[in-house]
């Protein structure tokens, strides 16, 4: 009994921590609704209303620690507000970092099975964000039917983006692994570009 009585002085602190934890649980439920929201704007409006209510309640009757915690939660949301609701606009886009890392782990595991290589870093670097559209389980017929729905202009635009991305990655790779050769080639191109035509 004496051991259990030791927790009694901390009862008020425990209640306060439970209350603060509930704020985070409520926000998590707003960000991860059971029914898919109509748009990110709807979720943003609900989160904004909850944060406003929380600030008003704590400003009226909360103690200093509660107000400090509410201020920290609000500031944390404000710092991430620009990208917090993008996942609701794109179907299949993971909401949290954990979901994103799980998706990338599945992608890498699938590539290891296909290629037999332990390291698939080159694959990720080569295709970048476009690697996310690869589905090893998709049949060729399903892939063709999916590609037929893409307009040619959209394909050409995205293909140009991929080419640009790959060119940039090639330059980075050459600079890191063959820096002297890369710099000599760059100086040669620079000298050729700066060379003035001779006046006769």
C-alpha cells in the first residue's frame, strides 16, 4: 500500500499528461478519418477549427504548461501546414512518413527479387520519383491498357522531366566518382563556348 501511495502526489500531473495526450489523439483522428474526406481543404478546415478551439479554451482557463503545449502543437502544425494535406488530393499518396517508408521498402524488396542484387540504390537514383509508378505485379495487358489512357502530350512532358532528372543524376555521379575528368570536360566546353570567332 505504501508503494502504491507513492503515485498519489503525481495524480494531478498524470491527469494533465492524459489530457494533453488526448489533444494529439483528437488531431490524429482528424488527419486520418475513417471515411475519405472530400478534399484536403475540408481536413485543413477541421484541423484549423480544432486548433482554434484548443487555443481559446487554454487561453481562458488553462495553466502555463497547458498553454505552452498548445502553443508548441500549433506551431508544429503551422510549420508543416504547406504539405500536410496534399495526401488527400492524390489517391494512393501515403499520409505519414511511416507509410511512405513502408512503400519504399516494398519497392526496394520487389526490385531485389527481380534483379537479384542486394543493393537497389542505383535503380532508385536512376528513376527517382518515377520508380513509384512501377508495379512488378501488374500484367503486361493491364500496363498497356493503363498507358493507352495517357495523352501523348502528357507522356512527352513527363518523359522530358525524366530525361532532365537522369541527366542531372549522371552529372552528379560523374562529379563524385570521376571529378578530375568531369572538371576537364567542363573546362573544355567552357573554353569552346567562350572562344570568339577570329576576325580576318
